[in-house]
C-alpha cells in the first residue's frame, strides 16, 4: 500500500488553496497556519468555535483510543474499508476524508486494508484538538487537521471518498468537496445499538422508530449494509471507556452513571447501519457485482458477526 497526505486543503478564512512551505500552510491572501510539531494543522478559526475547547475532551479521546484499539469495533472498520476500497481504479491516487475522525482508528484500519498496488491520500478532520493530536501521534502518513464539518477546509471537488462515522453529516459540504461519482460512506447506530447499556443507565427506553437514512439531494443510494454482533466487556475499565466515548455519558442521570460504574462485566449488542451514497446517479456495472462476489461481499444487505 501507499498512503500519502492529502494536499488539496483550502484556507478556512477565504477558501483559497493552501500551500505547504514546510512549517506552515499559507494562501495567496497571506493567511498562515502553522504545522504543529506533532504533524497536524489547526484550521478552525476562533470565530467558528462554539466553545473554548470544542469536541471531545482529552479524557474522552483517551477512552475512545483504548476501546477501539482493543478491537471491539473491528468488524465495523472492516466493512467501512471494503466499501471505500471496492472497485478502485489501478494507478490512480484516491483521496479520502474521515469527517469527524476522532483519534484516527478508522483511517488507520483503512490504511492497513489497502492493497499494495493502491495509493490513498488520506485526510482526518475533527473539531477536537485532542482527538487530532492523538491521531497525529499514532500515524504520520495522513494529513490531520482540526476543523469543522460545517466549513470543511478542503477545495471543492477534490475527494473520492468521505467517511462519516457516527458523526454529524453536513450534506451540503460533503457534496461540495466530493468529485462527481464520489462516495459518501455513512455509519449510524441502529435501534438496538448498545441496548443493554442503555437499559441500565436510563429509567426507560423510548419506543424505537424505524430509522431510515434519507437519501440526500444530489446523491443516489446503494443498498444499506446492517452489521450486528455481540461484544463482551470484561472489566469496569472497558465499560467506563465505552460510556465515555458515547453521548450517553452526558445524557444519563447521575444514578444511571453510578449503575454503569458498578458493573464489572457486560455483554452488549452492536447494531449499526452502513449506507453509501454516490454523488450523482449511481450505476452499478457488471464488474462491480462480479468483484463483490469474488471478494466475498455479502449477497444480502445483512451481515451478522455474532460469532466473532
């Protein structure tokens, strides 16, 4: 495999192309953004911050790193990598953004799954400086930037793939930065995702409604892949890490958090939906169908990893 940094960055202040001079990114207007010693760049203007330190805290990022590195969500990462890498042309560098990359787990897994003959230009973006710092420390190959999905510091029409993992999709921005025919890979929680934990931390669960991810305007939709499997958390630290990396940490009452903290083991259902949207009209050629079969791609839209 060959992993290279993504270069088509845009100035977050005026949208002009950014150029690297070794220690900073600069635009023609004279705006300059230093490259930190760890290898990331802060491209979130202070006027676009909603708080002094937006996004995940240092402690939340550390919890996410421990949990994901333990491999609990590896089946999700494998499915995302398959979706990104399906039918890529040989000899062409493919650019991919993880919009809301956290500490970089899914991009690292994608890099590891990339065939030797393929070249990917990777960009990880997160609004949390702690997340981007952690990602940059673990892997120097991709470009890492602090930024916002609401105003991506990326030149228009320069990306082949955009990942949105349990995040906050900003469809207009994703459409702007994707090339025609580019792919948006979106992963969302299903109705039974982490249900056992939610039953513990909440007095009652709201009735689940059939959640259907809407097809954004200007995109066409490929079949949704459902992934369901069970994970076994075997100590209080793993349970605390999972709770810390989800919105449930803030939504749960003090009593609910205390109930979770008292647990020493927990069997959990993972239930997620992976949906791919194509910029423009999707036409699945015979070659794509055949390659899915040869690579073992599931023939149905449901994949059950309960045996893992």
